[in-house]
């Protein structure tokens, strides 16, 4: 196939596979290799849009950026976006295919092997090394049949494997040794090293532990990686970001933690600013009186709107809006702030629901999904966020449904193929739009935060926006330094070179 490969598998979800892949991509690129990430099947609600308007997992887009290359849908040929506890939208090679119950998809996925390998071969023909990421655990014994993402993928790519365990959760010996024991004999032979991730404390205290792992697993330990303090795009709602809360911040930004929250990476730019605290709330009692309330994107607008009502958050949001607190809705959150959501074709189960009634917009779901990169500028913005007027915007749209706007638009945008069109709506201190990545431009974030500070009588110059492009590059370098320092990279290079 051309490229050599190395695969990172984990003992469980959240073991740190995505960050380790990103770090290895960065290190190998620094070493002069042309490297690309690959994950055959990803389940996540945080997604990214390529230049061609194709959808892929956010983690693989982040890994590509770490490698210094442009994200491509081939890096994540299958993306599953959960729409309920038992079903997902299935996106193949960047395009939505269907929404399937889990049992139906489990039988269907075997037909996708050709697409997976076609995507892999496309990358392998252009790069020196492919760093492959697994999913969950390779020893979910009831799911191993027709596996295309863990050992099944390793076999198809003829890739050696490094197995990662999460010591921060405890039980790392059971994780790593137990996983090796449950692998088939031919699969165990593919594992060339283990990695202990998220270590805290004095590493010399784990010297005996490393020797035990070498003996019990029968392979070297490639790294004892500390809990690295890096701030990069998260893949899904397991993110620790959703549980963090910064005390003593000048500004309090509350984001509603919807059950099917998607693309909460939109708010990293705000959270990265000193003096700004972003917290995620799941009940009316947690909400309080923030300086800014955000209703984020969701993969299940109608279900999450029902959830809002069940928690009494709909009443609290209306009260905050009536009191003058700025409220911003992004994508599905924008749809919720409207007067009505209608689903005539059963895209989200069918029927219709009243929205929160804070914006004069009505959304009708259809079968077409809009996935485009866009740029443009804010229109004249009124109310407490008037400082945004005329500022440039850049981001991406990724949504189902057409929204009819009976009020003032928020921005004028274009995807480059058509003239400028209106996006979003504003009504007093309530604003909504479809633009993900809205806050990534430092001038937008600075104007937003400056307006909120001014409302509180605070010094506008006391908080400075972050250049997110430069910020992310620094984070990749921090991650790479940590990987290089605490991983036996000579061993890793040897594993890649020798293969299977």
C-alpha cells in the first residue's frame, strides 16, 4: 500500500488514544516524515467539515492539523453520530447515508469494508506513515465479529499495535494484562508495546509496575506518559471540559449541557481567555445568572428541546432573556430559540414542537444536510452585543433543516459558490445562527467579551482574546514534547519500520 503504519488501541474509551495519535503525528512530522491520521469508524457528535464540504470526526481533523496537513474525509471514512441511545446517523466518506438502529448497523457495517480500505489506500499512497486509531476496546468479545476498527483494521492494514492503558482511572494492570489475555493468539502477536497513560506523581514509584507489565504482557512498555496539560479539541461528551468550572473569573459564561450536545469545541476560544469562565449546566438550579448564556448545537433538536422542558430550563432561559442577559443559540440551539420546529418527514421522529419563542424563526426538517465552510460578516447588530457589528466571521455549517426568519438577520455569509446570503436572527438581547466556529476569530471574541465586561463596568482591556490558530499550534508542540520526553521514540520508530 506504500505507507508504513502504526496503530494505537486502548483498553477502553477515554484512555487517551486520540491525543496520543495527535502527539505521534506531530512528533513524526517533526522528524521529517509525511504522516497522516486514520480512524476507520468513529462515534462522536463533534465533527468537522473539510474544504470540500465533507463531514469527518473532529478528532481526526485535529490530528491532521497536528501533522501539519489539511483534514480529509478519507481519514475517517465512517462517522456515527448518535441520534438516540440506540441509533445513529451513519456518515460514509463524508456524506450522510442513513439513520440506523444499532442492530441494523452492526449487520450493515460489513458491507463498508471496501470503502474503509479505499480511503486507507488513498492515504497510504501519499504518506510515509499512517497513525491509526482504534475505538473503545479491542476485546469487546460480543462485538468482535466483523470488526473494522480495532484488530480487524490492524489486520487489513497489516499494522503493528501499541496498546494504551489509563492509569488515572485505576486498574491499569487489569486493563493491559486483561486485554492481552483476551486477545486471540494472532492478535497478541500484533501488539508490539504497551503505553501507560495519564500518570500522576513520581514516575520512579512505578518502576516495579513497568517490570510487571513487561513480564505479564510479554512486550516492552513504550512509555509512561504523565497527565499532560494540553487544551485541544475534544471528541465527544466524555470530555473532562464539560465538568470543569473556573472559580473567580471576571465573566461567567454558561453553556447548556444538552444530552446530545455537539461541537462544543465552539467555546474553547472563550474558555482559553484569562478572566473568562465557561461552565456547562444541566439543570435550572445550576444556571444562576450568567453574563452570557449559550444554547449549543445538538444532534437531536426535538429530543433535547423536550429535555430542556423536563428540567425546567426552558423557563429559566426565558427568565434570563427577559432580565436582559444576552442569550446566543448555535445551530440546534438556534432552532430551539425559535417559535416552532417541524419534522414532516420523520428525520427526528416526526411531529412538531413549540420552541422557546425567543426568536421569530421557524425550522422545518428535511432530508438534506448542509455541510459547508462559510465566511462573511456580521450585519448591524443591536442590543448588548452591538460591538459585533460589521466584524468578519468565518466558520462552518453542519445541520439538517431550513429555518424561516421573520426578523432581522445576524450575519451575511457565503460558501464561495453563491452570493452572500443571510444567516441567523437577532431580537433584542437574543441571537442565533448556524455558524460553528463563530468565536474562533480573535476580533470577534474580543468584541464579545469587551461588550460583556463593559456591561459590568469592568476594564475592557483586562481580558485579551486568544489567536486560536497560534494557540492550537502551541498546544500541539506541548503535546509532542510530552510524548517525545516520556516515550521511547526509538522503539516506536523501530516498530513502524519493522511492521509485522
